[in-house]
């Protein structure tokens, strides 16, 4: 009998732990990301992105975020078919706009650290410091507008959500994909975010 009670108590505790809602938070925040970008024909030096976001927590079970990130760096382009010495290095700036939905999981009641999973859509607006180098690229080359496309992203990480403080901190790993005409460019790395609620 005692084993059944222990088993029943364990099941109830598990249900309560996973069903406990996470505090809804509407607010604004800032973020920083360390990203690595690669594709079939392009590789960008690891770089740091900075951004801001608005968090919309209308219900305790989901969080909606709308924001933007800025980064700059150097991209190396290789052509197909390969032409010896034809790789081009170009400095670029990029503004990425994103919209995602996140699901926090409170695994232990009243414990301020939660698991969070989510994903959404992103749009990247890339421009180049010296666009003249793209005026007459080799056969199979790229044009700068190739990298202004809609993509998707998925993320997972931890949410520090203390009930007595007016902010939350997130530490996430994000994978982002952009489908181009002849390749898929992926961006991955860690993102740290700070959101102030109101």
C-alpha cells in the first residue's frame, strides 16, 4: 500500500511541477549573441551581435518576442565552380528582425530557473561596405541581395525568472536558417538576454 501511495504522490508531484505556470511578463529587453555563420559557398567570421526586443506575456504559458539584432563582420565567398584565387572577402553589416514564440517549463514549483524552448521567423537585411566588388563577379558568383531573405530559427535554453525581481535573464542556444537560391546559410550560437517587465 505504501508503494502505491509513494507512486501516486510522485505522479501528482510530476504533474504539478510541469503544470505550474511561469510568471507572465510584458516588457522590453536587450540581448547579445556570439554567432557563427556558414553556408555552402560563404563563411563569416564569428562575430558578436547586439539587439533589443519587446516581450509580450499575455498568458502565463507562452511568451512572444519581437526584436532586432545588429552585427558586422567579414564574409568570405567561394564560387561554384571553384576558380583559383576567386574568393572574395567583404565587410558587411546586418540587421536581423525576428519574431518568436517561447514556451517556458517550470520543472520545480517556485524554483526561479525554468527550461524554455521556442522558435519563429527572422528576416535579415544585409548590406556591404564595398559593393563595387560585386559588380562583375565570376560565373556562379553572389550578389549582395542574395542574403536578404526570410528564414526560421529554433532555440532552447534556461530562463532565470525570480518572482521578487522585475526582470528575467535568458541564456539560449539558437539555430537560424536562411534558404537562398542555391544554398542554405545557417547561423548558430549563444544568446544572452535581459528583459525588464512592466
